[in-house]
C-alpha cells in the first residue's frame, strides 16, 4: 500500500471509529483523546535486558537484514528464532500496545460475565508492560504471559497473580493450559508470524474454547509484502482476511483503528 493510500485509509478508519468510541465507551474516549494516552511509554522501572550476541555468522547476517530474515524464515529452527529474538531485544526494542482499548474490553467482559477474576493470557508480552497496566486496574485477574525468550519483568508485577511462561516450541505445538481462558491478547504480535502460522494459532484458540480475543496489528485491509520493511513482520494477509477467518467462530464486538475485540459466538 502506498503512503498516500495508507493515509487515506487511516483517515477513513480513524474518524468513524472515534465517533463510535464516543458513544460506546466514553471512558475510553476520554483516556485516548482527552488525555492523549494512545501510545504507552516504556517504563523507567523495568530491568534492562541482558546483552546478547550471535555467535553464528549466518544468523548474525540474517539478524541484521530484515529482508534476508523473511527470505530464510522457513529454514530457521525454533532455537534460531530464540537466538535472533534475544539479539534483537538486546539491541533495543519497545513493546507496542493500547492499554485503554484493552481495559475497555475488560470492563465490558467483567460486566457481561458478572465477575472480576478473569483469566487473561497474552502472547508476546515481553517484560509485562501491558500486564502491569491491566493489573493495576484489575488486580483480581490471573495473568499469563507467553513469550519466546525470558525477560526481566516489571518489578511491581510481583504483587499480582502474574506468570511468565517461556515457550520451548512454537505456540501451536506447545501444550499450553488455556482452560477457562477469558481473554487471549496479541498486541503487535500476529504480524510476526506467517499466514499459515497465524491460522494455526487462531485454530488453536478456537479449539481450546478461548472466550474472547484481543488483537492489535498494523495490517492494511488487503495485506502486505513487507519488502524493505525495517522489522520482523511476516504476515501477508490483511485485516479483512483476519476478520473473515475469526468471524467463523467469533463475533467482532469492538474495533478501534488497528485494535480488534472478538467474543465467541
């Protein structure tokens, strides 16, 4: 998508969704627009990530060239991906999330289910920055953060029911316990998988009877090639296809810009 088309799409998407948000959730409207909290900062109180280097020349070359990474992705083992992710995070990284939108969805769910002790799972939650924002407002929640590599967590998370789980294999191959999971969150995560892998993850969530799904992802409607994109994005399908796939088993309850909230039908 050209930059002009992307700007046009963003304007046509932003305005209607902002109007809907005003009537749907005034609290979210005030947080995002009046308080200007759309983009959450990294926290000064998180531990610095341990420095790491790649000792494999081929991996090092791939780790420094995003197009090369996309080209050879299918040849990489899970251990290769662990090494690459450790290397990238050691070079500096920032987790992107939309805490006001997620909290709006959780407020809706607590009212709908009539309870506050939700079970929330997240894929790719890094140091627990989003988890901390959520648990500050919903302390009764049980929170599990699944990620490909270990992280030093936000220190304040020690007072909550928070657990980081480091994957030993791909998410859809790992025997993860999502029994009774009320919400599964992927914030700027799904675009880091191939189309085939993303479908496996969505099928897994459906098979495990996850009650609702929150996805934030910078996808254009009809997809991307990510050629020359400065990052490890892989997903070629667009938001229209993602909505179509999830729509078979879930109802799209809320949408704001690049954030989506589905509830099981």
